C-alpha cells in the first residue's frame, strides 16, 4: 500500500527483522538438509535471541517515550485552555 509519500511499501520490504527471520528460516532448512554446520546454526540461534531481546527493549522504550510525549502534549493542551 502506498501512502502520500509512497515509501511505506519500500520500507516494509527493507524491514531488517523480516529479512533476518527469512535468513533464519533458510539457515534452518539448510541445516535440516545437512548443508549447514552445527556451530554456525547454533551461533545464528544465539544471535537471533539477542536481536529479539534488543527488539523487545526498543519496543518498551518506544512505548515509554510515546506515553511521555502524550503526557507532555496533554499538559500543554491543559495549560492553553
């Protein structure tokens, strides 16, 4: 879906988390077919868990900042009345 700027469809395709999940799935399939090394597979799993942890932390921080912004805007709106 294109927005007024026409960039959303491109940003979605470049989503690093989506791309990473696709890479992980390819790695799993290769490993199951005997085409990947155990150490490489395990390392990718550990790296994935770390990235998922970072994503959760960033989502929490974003939520905090949005709530803080909402409070600031709400306070400013109340002062201007």
